[in-house]
């Protein structure tokens, strides 16, 4: 159940703006301390807003290490990659909705004593960053959204549920080495997932404990239980004022995640936005890394 909107969130005490935003969340929303990495170039400008990057479903900050390092080396601003809640090295929680994930970003800013950030989010991370910008526009300088729409529901959302269910049901023997365990898991996932690339991406999250037990580093149960929330994203942003800051969408021409017909509706939510279509699939930053980095740097340096 979503908490009621907090009135006058933009009115905060000048001396402790970030702390007040953390406290402004209703008691039902618990922020977590996300795991993060920081990348800095040689000529860091402390006056530029840091860029915070959040990955997509089944991903982690490790997937963005190369991009984060490349961006930091070519810009004068700090780049911070994060593990979203229930992913990577970040804490697990039963909730996996936009409200809680936005709270995690505010919490990160409070921990690092940052007053304003630019944001970059891919897929699930993109929706989180869009919600964050709409909820807390005064905390956001610019935003980059990679291959996700605030309007339409991703076409393969049901496939994600099937993948998570398959992951929940995989039970690997403890006495087999990691290569064999991965192969067995791959065979089980192949029953519901037609894409080898998707299977390989999911298997990046498989680990083997010291006692021999296999486990997933992300919170499979929480992700599965919250999948319905992905279809209710519109309810979360309904009633929030448009974000008037600069926003850039980078989308894959071969991806089903952004319907071109959404664009007029997206511009009503983000009136100061632009869109670029690259010859890529959903992992647009992997398929076109050089162009993705070029667009990002040019946009942030405007």
C-alpha cells in the first residue's frame, strides 16, 4: 500500500535539506544503505553535480563499472554507481517499489553529503530515477534515462515473472563445482527463457557459499512478489508535477521497452526532454557503448 503524498516536501530547512527529505517519508517506507562505487577523473570539479547511475533488473553496479570509469575519466564530475535494493551487495528488503527505491537515493545523498545530483538509470533503474526526479525535482540537476518509458508497460514483463519463478525453483546439488552448477541452472532457465544472452546475464548473479549451497545474490522472492508493481508505475507518478529540468532518453531501435508513440505523452511529464534512438537492443549501453558515452557527456556538459 502506497503512503500518502507528503505535503510541501520542497519546503525544507536550509541547513539540513537532505536529512529532512529522508525524514519526510512515511513510516511505512524504510530506506536502505545502498552499496556503491565512486569514480573520479583527474580534474574533478566539486561544483558539478555527481552522476548517480542505477542498473536494471537482474543487474548490479558491476555492469556499469566500465561505463562509470569511462565517463569519470572524460568529465570533471564524480560518477557513483549503485546496487539497487535487493541487488548486488545492497541489503534485501520485502519492498521493491519506486517509493522505497527513491528513498534509498535520498539516503545515499545524505550519507555522502551531496546536495544535488544528475541521474542515469537503465530500465528498472530508469523508472526509479524518473520517479525520483518527479518526487524531488530540487535534488536533480539533469537526468538520463536508458531504454525505458514512464508510460507503456514493457512487453516482456510476463517473461520476467517466469524467469524469477524458474530461479526460485532451481535447486542445485551442493557437491557440484561452479561450472557444472551454472550449466545445470542454464538448462533450467532455458525451459522458459529463449535468449541465451538473457540467461548468461541472469547467471552472473549465481553464487556458491562456503558450505557448498548455491544462491542468488539478488532477492528473488522480493523481486517476484513485487512484479505487479511494475505494471502500476503510472499510479506512482500520477499527480506529481512535471519535471522541468533537462532529461535525455537514449533508446534502442530494436528494443520493445519504449514505444515511439509514447513520446508525446513523455514530453508532458518531462517537457524539457530529448530522445535519441540508437541501433541497439534493450542493453543500449552495451550495444553502442561509444555512442552512449558520447551522448551522455555532451548532454551533461551542455
